[in-house]
């Protein structure tokens, strides 16, 4: 049961960024069709699956205690980096111009999710959702690697990530449409805290 709840909280932590992306789009009046939401959820869960599979391979070739410690360290580090990025976003004032490489576009979307609406149509189309999915997937890769090294069940974790990615983005879009940003911004540090706690818990 403890493993299930660890997996559940990990999936929520990985997916919370989708909630805040949805919140941002809702506040801007930008729609994300169901198909685009599915593409985003699939992209993130696929990246999580691949990185978690790599983590599982590490677990099999590296002594159990070492892989467990390494996985915990990765999650704790990601948690602190997530907290740092949260505070950094709070102080982010001005977008810097970047070259239009795929990587720079993805990084730009991570900073400002609304920039995924390339044609400024007010709708995140299917082709645009791939870039948004890639941006959200970057955060899932490290967590998947750490989770795999710690022995989390791959299928359970991936399915939960896919479900929460879709569900939390939908909730974010709804709440954003209700314009209650100030009431939920205090939750922006939640993913980092959850990752740190899971990492510590798995060491006990």
C-alpha cells in the first residue's frame, strides 16, 4: 500500500506542471481541444515510460542499495531544482529573444506556456500540442529515471501519469477560466516538495 501511495504522489508531482499550464491558458482565454490534451498527456507519459525503463535497467545492473540511494538522490535533487525554478519564475519579468531552434522553442514554452500558441489563434492545435507536450515531458524524464532506479512499478506509474496529466490540465483550464489564479499560485511549490518527500521516504 505504501508503494502505491508513493507512486500516486509521484505521478501527481510529475503532472502538476500540466495543471499550471492549463491554468495559464484558461486565464489567457486559450482553448486546448481534447485531442491536443491527449497528445500532451501521451507525450509526457511516453517520456516518463522511456526514462523509467532506463532507471529499471540501472536497478538491475547496479546493487539494490546503490540504485535506491541514487534514485532517491535524483528525486530530491529534482525537487530542489523544481523549487528553485518556481521562485525563478516568480521573478521572471522579460522574455529574451532566442534563436528559433526546436530546443529554444521548448525552453521558451517551459517559461511561458502561452507561447505554444504559435499562430495566436487562441487554440492550441494538435501540431502545437507536440511542443507543449515536449516542454512538459522534460520535467518528467528525470523523475522517471529516479523512480525506475528505486523500483517503482512501470505500468502503474505510467498509467497514473497519463491520467493525472490529462485530468490536472483540464482542471487548470477550468479554474483559469474562473480567474482564480491568486488562490492557487501558492501550490506552485508543491511538485518540488512532493519529490523531496518521496526521495526521503524511500530512503527510510
